[in-house]
C-alpha cells in the first residue's frame, strides 16, 4: 500500500475542469486501484494529499481551484489487496485460537454453570500426563534425530499440561469459586497456591518426584475446598 501525502503549506491550484469525481474504487491502467472521495481524470495522475472539492456550484476560477481536504490519498495495487485479505484471515485464525484457549478453564460470563469435581479430575489427568512425560524423558536417550524429536515432544507436553493446571487454578478456582467471604478462604487460598507452585516445579524438572508432589497438592486442595477426603479413580 502506498500513501501519498503533502505538506499543507504548499497548495497547488488547478481548474475544476481538470478534476472529476469518481466512485470510491476504480481500476486504472498499470494494475492500480485508486481509492478516495475523488481522483484526477488523467489515469495514474494524483495531486499529493488532495482530492477535488465538492463545491456544489460553478463559481470563479479561484473558487473552483483544488482545495485541501484532510483525507490522505491511498493507492492500492491488486497485490496489496491480496496481502490485506491474507492478513485478515490470519488475524481471524489467531483470534479464534485465543478464544478457544481462554474457554479452556471457564467462560467467566458468568454462566453460573460450574463443575468442581470435573475440574479436579482434569487436573489429576494433567498431572498423570506430566508423570508419564517425566518417565519417558528419563528413559529416552538423544542418540539420533528421532529420539531428539520425541524428547522435545515430551518436554512440550509436560509444559502444556502443567500450564493447564495453573490455568484451572487461576481462572476457575481463584477467579470465580474461592470467595473472600468464605470462613475457609485462607486455607483454600494456601492450598490453591501450593498447586500453582508444584505445577511450576514440575515444569522445571524431569524428576518424577515433582509430579508426585503435584498430585499430593491437588488432593490436599480438594480436602481444603470440599472439606472431605477425595475419591477418584486415579493411580499411576
């Protein structure tokens, strides 16, 4: 996209007869599309920073002279338009992905639809995946390209699932479910914080002991949050 502009200090004078109004978009020779309120009649010719004044009547030559309009003249080639369309599609794609990742923990409308038990089960499943990743990281050896590729994928998986746990704690429990008016507020808050910290430590280490500590903190948080012993079909 090429933007043509000029300093208002230098104002050219042109007869109105040399200027015509055209539609908002017109194709000109040379694979060029001109956009603006008005454009010169001669193909490919543009007065920098100016468009034809809409006088509404024919007056003196001085009145009919080209007058400055504070709207920059923009010239788009067909390649520019294709590029703008590509950028728009990419922006929409990333916007959709951002909305999808935000909705992972909870919508926060608030919709009033909550599934505390399901969130604990999801966190334990994430922790199980982290434990599996750490076991594989301690087994695989970077001897060839394939093993290096698999090691990288396990590290990425471990990071992603630890981040999911942190997102569930932050966006679901701390933002919506743990209330300051709750008599057990500090107890629940401390237990939730412990889960966040242990998820961080699991990211930083390939030691399976960090996953075990994360599992324990999730179960301790369940005890503080629900006030009862957890009953889950979860083992590894």
